[in-house]
């Protein structure tokens, strides 16, 4: 087998923890998004095999006709883990963003979006038919100006990444949330790179900033493919009212090709995360990163 793929990209032949054999060389995976290495946890793998033995690799039925206990448990588990009233699952984090933005706003409404938001948010804004205003990255003054200039609308929606994936900065959500409440705007936060990584017990950016995830007018989107072990899928979490609205008006966006493996993976991962003490979010994040950096430097010197 060739050491590189047909696309010319490096070829991963095996992976373990934070390491991978790439083009035949054992390397440290500094670009991994399996943030907690849960995808290789033996308990998660065992749960995956169990789901495969019972259900096979796919749902085999359109989800408007029926669901499964696994998917119901996943939604309940997400809501409990994040501290929201309800949650819905999608085929990907990008589909969750598009589903929210094309359902909750329409022509004549306005979306005010951080300029450095993820591409799936930008695509969702374009598909929504709402007016879109982009403000400078994490600039609360520019956000306030956009809200003040928005005028009367049926719905105003602010959307931002919680943790910006390209440069790692956190959105100033306390200030953004206060502005949203003052201007009667809905706040949507993409937590793809925050869920299970930052905030108290991994609850995300809003709790890290002092805002409970179940706060009025706050809706979360996210991915199951990052810290939650590489499982396929995405989610939306928030009030029962907003989740019901998503089900009622854009059910076609909610996970169509359902995988039982992803659901079983995530439920197992929630159990592992809840039992862990003294790791990740239970310690100072700066200390954890400094420790990881020291270990990497020692390995490089060897």
C-alpha cells in the first residue's frame, strides 16, 4: 500500500491515544480533535460493538416513522449533561447549525454573526433568507452597534462560536448574552470545540462565563465528533419550546441517516466523563496544557 493517499494527503495507518503512525512514522497528533481520547477507550469500543450486534450499522427506517431507545437516551443524556430542558440530534454539527438558522429565522428577520464563525454557520446564514450582519471577532462594541441598527424585526438572532477553532479564543458570552437580553435577541452558541472540554464539568463556554446553559433565550449547537469520541452526529440543546419548534418546522434536517453506534458511543462517554475526577475540567486548564506541553517537549528532546 502506498504511504500517501490518492489525494496526496498523509496516510494514517494506526492510532493510539495522542499518537498516530502517519506515512510510516510514529507522530504526536497535535491536530487531533479527539480531545479526551475517548474514541479509543475500551468501554466506548465495547459499547459500539454492543450497538452493532443489536441494530447493525444503520437505522433502516426514516426517523419520522419511528425512533429507538438509544436515540431517546442520547437526547436525554445530552440535555442532562449540558443542563438544558431538551436536546435534538442531527447528522452532523454543520447540519445542526444549518437546521437552527433556517428554521428559527426567515426573510425580514436578522442574524448578527461573528465574522470568524465556522463555515457551517456562514452557510446557514445564507440559506436562512434573513438579513445578515457580520461583526468583528469577539467585538462587543460592534455587536452593540449592529443590534442598535437592526430596527424592528420579528426575530433577532445572534450567533457565535463558543470557542473559535482556528485561534482558540473564547467568545465573551456574558457581555453578548446581556446584549441579547437587552435587545430581545436569541443567542445561538456553537459549542463544537467546547463541549466536554471547557467550563464546569465540561458543560461549555456559557457556564465557563457564568451563564447556565438553560438560561432563557440561549440555544446551543455542537458536534458529537470532537471531545465526545469521534461519534458521527451533531446536536441542538436548549428550551423545550425551541427544540419543539425545530422538530415541527424542519424535522427533515434532524438526523435522517441515524447511526446506533454514535448514540451508544456518546451515552458511554457521558458515563465515563461523569465518573472522572481530577482530570480535564476538574483542574486548571492552563496547568493541564502546561503539563501536556512539558511532556511533548521531553519527547522531542529524546
